[in-house]
RNA sequence: UCCCCAGUAGCUCAGUUGGCAGAGCGGGUGGCUGUUAACCACCAAGUCCGCGGUUCGAGUCCGUGCUGGGGAGCCA
């Protein structure tokens, strides 16, 4: 019995092969009286493999009736192609029809809109573009683990269900085992003591607080998993369920944090070029013609690093009339970030030392007493891709900040506890994995780089 | 959530001043060719997003709802 060979391997063959077994789906077919050309794809590569089915095959009538999307098993040989356009082709000795796709198969031999494909998200990975997206997504996932593992980081599985009612950002999805028809209410308030956990629970918006606890034990850790935001945001950069990479490092200050963020992004871009160049070429050709220039821009030189105050000064002196006014103390708006990354520097920019008022309680207060050791990495075209900070490791300052921001100390007893027993400077950041995917593929809508996107009003698949 | 735009055949789209519903691709049938998103001929295919209105007459104009997209806010 012959072992199945994948298209990718056959396309890379260096010599003809006598006996092969190939399994895959028909992407397109061109046939005649004497023979039929079948383009077979099995997902292993962007390119198809051309199969020649001769009319002498006993099921030739059925072969010419095959539709796009039909599944086949081909037995035959790999031979140099007589035609132009490909090195190898398969001469079929036997074509077994595994199944015939219905004529209504919606994927055609032409370009479809992303909008239409989103409506058939269960079929879109069968297209060239989405096949490429999800091959790259897989490669980059492994690359993230490789990057951290090679640096001695430990991979942490932070919990998905959390009892912390304020992990930092965004509205949360509630998790309950209560029956919607019979929710216990006492005094007009839902009695969560009768719920599964005996208190309110939610889906996590960040693994950071857990990661901090483990960084203070294992040294350098990272999480890489799904996070959830119940924000009603309808943009091309937001989804309700997305994947985040969150390294957290003990004995690490903001500058080292920025170094790691920059190194990680550069590593992942380089990795995409090394491992997925065939797929990247498709994006550079059809999705974003500037893609390779963008890569070069990321890899060729260090990122720009400026303080928030410097950013504000540049914006004020720009002479551009922004819709939102720029002043120290107000958060930078999309238009401001765009100006800095796309017009002024034309490069990735890290902005750090933000005013304390616009950042969460856990960021370390700087000596000026008015800024915190926060940093955001902004890239042209996408905006914020990473947000991070050095954490407040001083118990006293941390408590003071929590009071300022009206947070209940009691609920964070374990977090504050970590500052009592051998506290050390530590830092970390969060990288939005889908935003990285947008950067690497040039795909403009976040819904098109995640298998089944969850957005307000949409959970069909 | 706010602002703007769009919705016509399975898909991508055209449809003039309000006057017979169209093309290419896909599907079916036949032909032809070492073909490359093959090619040629013929055939089938429509709740013009839903509801209401104006009009002799609405795909077209008005109102409203739904869905999608772009931008904003929030953020990753």
C-alpha cells in the first residue's frame, strides 16, 4: 500500500516519482475529449498540483462531470510537466471520486469579496487567500512559543473564567450557571451566592494579573490565549473574542520591556518571511502592495521611542488641525497616532510615560508623580498593537493609586499580597495576536484573520 | 453607541430623466483545444433586502426597519 503524499511535498520534489497516492479537492478543471486537467489542492500549500486524467480511464465520463470542490483520491506518477506554468504534474492511473460537490458550491474560480466570504466563514478557508491567512496564523502561533522558549520564558495557562471584576479594561461577559428563568433575587439584586462560584464571574479580559503572580515565582512567563471584551465596538480592529500574548518579567524595567516588544514584533515578521513566503507573496500582490516595504521598515532599523510629552509637542507643532485637540493629559486619538506613525515618522513608534490619569492603577508611578511607566507600540496602518507597562511594585504606592481610582482593596488582597513578600520591579505587555496578523498579512479587517469572528450581533458559526 | 455609505440572478456588478430585468463568472447541454481564473455556442436561473407611502406607472423618489461596510469612541 502506498502512503499518501501531500501537494506541498510533491511540488518540492527533485525527481519524478513512480507511484504516488494523492488526496485533495478540485479547485478547477479544464477538460477535453482526450484528457482532463484537474487542479488539486489539499491545503498543504497555496499552489495546486495539476493532475492529468486521460480519457482511457474507465470512469472518464464521471471525471469530466466533476465540479469545483469535489474530493478525489489519485493514484499515479509524478512527472515533469509538458505544459508551461508548472514544474511537476501527476499522470493519473486511477481516479477515485470520494465525493462530488453540489453544483451550488459558492466558491468560484474568481475573486470574491471579503464580505461575502464572511457570510460563508465555514467555507472560506478553502480559498487561496484565507488558506494563506490561516497557514500563517498557525506558523506565527508556533513562532511565539519558540521566541519565548528560546529566551527561557515559561508558558502560563492563565484562567479563562475569572472572579476579578476589574482586570483593567473593557466590559466583561458574565459567566453563570443560573437558569435564566429562575434567577435568585434578593432586595432587587441578583444573589450570586447561589451561583456556581458563589460570586459573580466573568470571562477574562487579560491574563496579566495572573501572569504577574507567576513572574514573581518563575521569573519570566508569558500567556497566549483567548480573551473577551463585551464592548459594543464596531470597527475593523475589534472583535469580542481575540487572542493575546502577554509576557511578564521579574526584575525588568520599562526600557527592557520596550526592548522585548520590539524584538518580538521583528522576530515574528522575519519568521513570516522565512516560513510563509509563498503565502506572503499572495498578500503582497493582491491585498497590500506595500507589504514588503512595511516589513523592511520594521526590520531595517530600531523603532522610534518618544515620551508621551514629546508626542504631544510634535502634534502641537505639526500645524495640522486635528478634530480632537491635543493637550498634555488627554489621551491620544486615532488621528494623532496616525499622524505620528504614518506622516511624521513613517515607522513603528513606541510612546511611553503617559499621564497617570489616563492609565490603570497597576502601572508604576514615575518620579515626576504625574506620569506612569506605560508604553504603547503603534504601527502605521493599524495603530496600537502592543500596550504594556512596568508594574507598581511598591505596596504603599499601589494602595494609594487604588484609593485614587476608587477600587476596593479587599478584592485585590492577593494582588497586594505579592508586593509584601519579596516584591521586585517587573514589567510586561499585551500583544493583540489578530492585530499582528493584520500587520503581517496586510488584511485590513480583523474579522478576516480569525477563523470565526465574534462581533456585536454576530455569532453564526 | 454616534456619523456616512451600500443592499439587483448562486457570485461580481451595470441599470440613463420614474416607462419591457441586463452582462460576465458559476450551473446545465453540446463542441473544441497540452490546458493555465482555458475557449466557443445554446439553455435555465430574479421576493430588485423587508414593510409602508407618492405616482397612471417605482429597481429608480420619500419614510421606516433589518443586514453589511467605512469612519469615530473604547482598546489589543
